[in-house]
C-alpha cells in the first residue's frame, strides 16, 4: 500500500491525466487492473457513473479503452523506479513501459456548443 500511495500522483503525470474526475477514473481503472485492489476497481466503476456529461462522452469514446489497454498491456507500474527517470523524455519513458500516448479530450464544451449552434 505504501508504494501505491507513493506513485499515484506520478501515474497521473505519466499518463497526462489531470486530477479531475475523469483523470481519477482512468488512473483508478489502471491501478485496479494492475494491483487487483477492490477499492480501485470500485472507484473506476462507480466513479464513471459520476462523470459530467462531456466527461462521460470522452470516457466512452477514448479514455476507457486507454485505461484498459494500459492496465492490461502496460508495464506493471508498482515495479517502476520513477526516481531513476526524472531526466528521461516522457514519450521515451512511456514507450519503454509499453504505454501509448494518452488520448486527447476531443469532446469539449466548445465543441458541443458549436454543434448545437450549427444545427
């Protein structure tokens, strides 16, 4: 549990996931899959039910698939010595851990508003 707590914020940084609800849900899914911790799996599942509508669209479109891919295919993050990689470029570090670039949040309030006005 100690290492889990120590690296949680580093995982957010590695995956470029902010600490908003969507970012937390993505990180919780990955932690739950990799660590088998029920609290993380529950957080991923139930947290997704509390997402704002725009976050839900991004979650279903790209972020859930990304979380599952990283959780199942990425390097086991608890074994990563993040402290040894401070100077390494982030893209290179992610590649070494078999983690693809994070998805962009393509659905935004602006894009939704633009769609509404063009109809």
